[in-house]
C-alpha cells in the first residue's frame, strides 16, 4: 500500500504488485488480519488531519515517526470487509452523480451558443417583430452605414501585421430579418473616430505602482465582467497623459491578445485606463445598446467567424483596430435590441440558476462522501455481527505474533505497519 507523504499528502492506493517508489511515498505492509482497503479509506478520511501533522520549510512532509503515531480504528476482519463493500457501493453512486453533474456545464455552454445564434438570426424576437411591424422603418434611414452585400474578401492591415476582413457581408453568415441591418462596428457610433480605440503603446509596465488610477489589462476582462483585482495602477500625474484611453461605463472591452475576443461591458462606477492589449468599443445608444455588442462578441456566429479568420499572428494571435472597426454585426432596430436583451437576460438567469445548483450539488456530494467515511469509522455504517471475533482479540493475536518473532532475525513482524526504508 502506497501513501503520499510529501505534498500533496494523504493520497493512497493499494498496489497489486511490487512497485518501486521515491522518497515522496511511504509503503505500508499489513498483516493478513488487516484489510488494506479498509485502511486506505480511513487514511483518505483523515487526509486534512495528516496534513496538519506534516512539517517542513521547502515542502511539507509527514515523517515515518509521525505517521506511526496516527491512531487507526480496527474492526473485526469480516466487519472491515463489509465496511469496505458498503463504502465502495455508496461511492459508486456518488461518482455516477458527480459524472452527471460534470456533464452539465458543457451542455449549458452549448445551449448558450445556440441561444445566441438564434438571437442574431432574429428567431428570439420573431414574435416581437410580428407585434411591432413598423419598429425598424425610420431607424434604417438614421444609421450611417450598413446593408453590405455579399462580396469578395479583401486584405487589409494596420498596426500589427496583415489581417483578413470582409469588404461586404458574406453569404454564409445567413439571412437576417428585413428590418435589421448589417453594420460595421465603426458605424455603431455617430463619431467613427471614437467608435474603436486601442490602448497606448507608450504606457509601460515599469510605471505601475501599488495604488493610483486603475488600469485595465487583459486579465481584468473576463466574459461578462471585469475582475478589478487583477488591475494595475498608474500615479495620478502620469495617468493624466492618457486621457484619450480612459474607459467609461457602457464601453465594451475586447481582448486583442492572449485569448482574442473575450469581452465585457464596463459597469457603472468604474473609471479606468486601458493597456495596449485591449480594444474599446463605444457606441451611440440611439444606434446600438452596448450589451448587444457584448453578446455579439460572445456568440454571434458571423462575429465568431470574423474573429477566428481575422486574428493575426503565427505563434500568438492578435487583433488590431482596423480589424475590429471593419467587423460586421447584424443589428436590429433599438426597440428590438432591448427586447432581445430582455429575453437573453431571462435565459441567462435560468442558466445561471442551473449552474448554481450544479455547484451546490458538487459541494453536497463532497460533504456526503466525507460523512460516509466518518460514519464508517464510527462503526455506524454497517451492522455489527456478534459472531465476529472482537477486534481486541485480533489485536492481542497480532501483538503475540510480533513478540514471537526474534527481531535479530531481520524478519518482518506479522500485522505490523511499517515505513519503507530510505
């Protein structure tokens, strides 16, 4: 039986055949009256306690001397076997439940993507359009760009090599409702000069300090939220040089390096600058609600196709200002945008509720496994058989057998638990 005595401490397996180990393991050899599986389950149940008995500065280790001092409950051999069988039967059911729970998050992610695909085809708001047939008539005349037609792919580049963009809408992106428009990101703001902004190259990491003006980096932008615990900071006087790169509530952040395309909307109350590795999209609300851009970045098939085919760099993908400015987005009229976002919020709340239940179920399963082990080694998991040899008699026999062995003969004592020689 092998036991990990160096971090991570407390994992153990029953070896079917002789096996060589290094100093990170202890080898436990048991007598015929002690079930290795019984001991294994017990050692797993006290893993945290065993870790507390470890010592060391470079790494924690549970010494052989301290391990020998660990108290171990001993039941009659037949009861040991019944306890092991019961534990493994219950854990098999627990493992099946855990496997089912683990399968849910990937399914929910696929569900999210299918909902977003339906949303940007217009399926999610079909009934809304039928109830509001004139919602897009005047709006179509107010948008400065849009309605690109299927055409050839063109090559353009700026800042960071050459990327591929589409001069017109591609047929494979599918049809959109008649009241919608295909609009490039630069036309989501009445001032095309501020619609897309990249962070400054002149901002150096050596200038960052412990506190000051918040600076968003790639790590801050997670899907759907900003993680400000990962932010950097600039001194007030230096931050004043980067006013052009300040982000505002409602701006949509887009990661241009690392994981290209991760996105979040800047919430109310956040005032920050951004680094060179981020792009910022700022829309005119009368044209496009910012949250719609975020959802498009997250799962609109046409947008995902453009991000995947346009990202540049052989070893490390990146994205530049021009590529984002020229990206096409299927855009409904603002009233329908709000209807779509309401529907998406409802679906997302439903999905998040399921995710919370999965997390809670996973925690409960872990607690259940621990309670099963605790109950087993309190003697409460299986009924005791009065016909079994008492554990006290078993231990007395083990002691006698050990005493009968001459230590000078170099023989291993029956029933002993030993540490592998180092």
